[in-house]
C-alpha cells in the first residue's frame, strides 16, 4: 500500500518509530538523514535533514531508538572524497528529541558496516548489522549480531545470523573476481512474538529482478541474541520471498516494523512499475500488514 508522502523524493530504507502517539520516519540521504513526520502513520510531511556530519556523505539506513529519554541514531556514512562504498561504517549520534538535530558521538564499527538495527532484549542492547565475507562459501554481504556494552560502545564479538545460500541472492556476478559472484543480505530488522524470534532481511540488489524481503526465525526462550540460531524460512535452499516484485511495484525491500492497533505494519521501500523517471532514486516508502504465526509469517494486506 502506498503512503500519502512526497513521491518526488526518495524514502529509501524507511525506519519508523512511534513517540507520544506520533510517528517519525528516518530515511537514507546523500547529504544527511532525512526525517518525515506523521500523526497517523499514513500521511507524512517532510521535516528535512535531522543529522549530518562534517566531511561525510551517503548516509545509509538510519535506525533510531529511545533510551531513558535520549534518542540514539545508528547510521552508516562514508568520507567525502571517497568513491568506494565499502568505506561505509556505522556511527552513533544522539538527540533529546526525535526531531533532532542529532549530534555525532563516535564511529562504532570499522568499514564495511551498514544497516544497523539496535534492540533491547532482556537487560541488554544488541545490534544487527551487515558486513562482508570475502573468503569462504558464497562470498558477499551478510548479517551479524553483536552485544552492546552501552548505547555508544560495541562488544566487538559479532556472531553470524544469516548468510547467502541462494543464487537469487547474487548482487552481481563476477564482481571482484571472475567466477566469484557477490551475494548480499542486508537491511536486518529483528522482532519477537511469544517464544519466536524473527529476523527480516533484504536479499540481492534493489535494482535487480530477484530483490526481496525474506526472514529467518527461531523458537528460543533466551534473551541473549548472540546465541539464537536462526533458520531461513522455509529452508536455506528455497527462494520464498515474503515481499517481492508484483504487478504494481518492484525494488521492494529494506523494511522496519511497528505494531499499530494490534497489527504488525511493515514499512518498506519500492518503485512503481510505471515510474519512468530517469537517473533518479525512485524508491518511495510504502506499507503492508503481516501476521506472524510460529515459523510462518503471512502478508495480510499489501
């Protein structure tokens, strides 16, 4: 479903939070993190850039969490003057308001690190993010999780969560070496329902045919997310997207999720099939409703 939002602008990698019955959407931006505001989660106004750092560019996939009245933003960027996107690395900034402006605190993880999702589990913080594997199996970008010692410090002992297992997850063939295809799993978003842990993620590249949102799951009573063993749904060797290209939209991926009025609402980006704009990022924010039931997640309304 489309949102009432400025469709002349890109809202790639939408991350939505609720605060005081209002909604804030943080999205990827070249010059800084862009912020949108809504009173009902359907109609959105652009506020503008809420975070940027001197000498940085390409602010990818922000995540915001409120802890003890302070709003922490986790986002990756790369230095101005660099052209290799593998210079992207995750940093943390903070603000006393969801509107920002957010102020830089520190870089948390060395390059390449992107797409953070920070969650509270038990009495601890954990960060899911994506990094690279160059050496074994299906090489490429995959999802890990690490415990955080504080909102501004990592434990630096990341554990693998989901890795590429499918040809449909190939980002680019022969990317760095002939015969070695580069795979990508990114955009991790964790949530829990009962004893079931769910990890949603995006596979492939948003410009490719098989780009999709999938998920992995685990039934486990543990709160230590570095010890959870996730299983891709339905199996490692089966391509079964939760959300992918249909007869109306393509480039569907990289989501966040909120429970609104008892329903799980997924915010994701996509492109209209009839959008003929050239040389522009055509990804706009949209929503669908899902329902988790043990190892199964069903899309109820899209």
